[in-house]
C-alpha cells in the first residue's frame, strides 16, 4: 500500500474529513487530497504531526508497506519450503516402509523356501531393517516438520489416536499368538509389521493433509 493510500485509510478510521485534517495540520484541504492520491508527499516537518494525529510511528507510515511486502514474501517462501520438506519426508518414509516389507518377506521365505542358514537369514533381515530405520531417522532429522503450534493439529491428533488403537490391537494379537503357538522366537516379527502399518498411517494422513492444503 502506498503512503497516500495509508493516509486515506488512517483518516477514515479516525472518522475525520479532509478539512478537519487540514485544519489540524495547518495545511489546505487540497494539500491533504494530494497526499492521499499520491500526487505529492508530505513535507518533512509534517511527518511527525501526521503520525501524532493518527497515533502511529514514523516507521509505520514510511516503511509499513515495505515491511508488509517483506513479510508476505517470507511467508510465501516458508510455505514453499514446508511443502518441499513434506514431499521429501513422504518419499523417505515410503522408501523405508518398502524396506520393512522387504525384510518381512525375506525372513518369511528365506529359511523355508531357500533353505538358508537361519543365522545368515536373520542377519540379512536385521540389515534390511537397519537400512529402513536409517532412512526414517535421516529423513526426519533433515526434513523436519514445522514447529507445532500450541493448539494441536486435529490431523496429528487423529493420527496419534489411530496409532494407539493399532498398537493395542497388536499387543493383543502378539500375546495371543505367542501363547498359543509358543513360538516367541518368531512372533516378534509382528512388531515389524506394526512399525510398517504405523508409518503407512502417517504417510496416508500426511499426503491427505498436503493435498487439502493445495
């Protein structure tokens, strides 16, 4: 907004006419009109009286428009950075989920199908899980989510509640299957499946939120 437009808005907010402003500043009504239409600028000795009349600072009058433009530009840049970080986090989490699924498939078929040594098969399984975990940690550290506001985001709250329910279900399933089969050395794989599902839930809500913002 130009200085003239700002002076016009300030006068309207004060409920003053051009004649009243001219009288208070000891200038003509035509001078006030020229200020407000950007045909001329207030003289230097009139800047302080104008600010006192409208109860603003000189910075607000002279630099307000530049500050507003800078603020808008910064907000636009921040939104773009947040959007890029969301996409990169989504890609990283998707990639790690793929590796977790690959690890589960591997440990499921490596011993019974490929007749591989259990120790070697387990080692490869842990290696794949380690790679997936590294990707998640790296992605979350480098492409951080924006700082949370005091009021919790409804989407994040819903994600937490869904994951809590999934965790409770998996605890019940894990204990039931483990006690029935007594295969405690195998049933721990359920927690890998749980980790994958948890990340998938986060990814779905993240992509949905990003789509709604667009």
